[in-house]
């Protein structure tokens, strides 16, 4: 799956939380998974640890609370982010569903209708 140029040209240290959330949702889409806020937080921290960032850096600079992650998911739906991440200008791109047996929600990108995404999975 293609990483948008707006992210590709940045160093990892310059990634915004919205960039990290988008990449996490994109990876979950590839794996046909739905993710929770905790899954997103864990994936972001794991990516930074695996890229050689210190545990102190990860804890201090790459921990985000639920409201902040939620705001980034909403931001992905905005026009400027859709353009930046090469998403369609209209329609829902981030799907949300209630977790079974829980009050929480799970999220997934819906990229099935994009021409440059060759995946055609149903959820």
C-alpha cells in the first residue's frame, strides 16, 4: 500500500500524531483489522521503539490520551488531511463500530473504493 508523499518526505521525528494515527489505521486496513484507541497508542510507541528511539523519548514525547487520538481520527476526515493523505474528497474514510460485548469502539480505514489501493475487502 502506498504511503502518501506528505508523510514519506518527513523524518519520523517530524510525524504528527495525525500522521501516526493514519499510518496505524492504514496498516490495520492491510491486515483487515479494526483497532481501538489503545491499539493505536501501542502501535505508535512500538514503531518508535523499533526505530531506535529511547524508552524515555517514547514515554515523554509519544504518549497520547484517548481524547487526543480521537481528535486525530476526526482530523483525518477534514478536507486538508484528505488531500494530504490522498483520500477521496467525499464519503466516509474512517469507519467506527461498537466493540462486541463492550462500551468501546473500534476504527478502520475504508480504502476499498480508491483506485490506488488495490484491496477490495469487506468488513
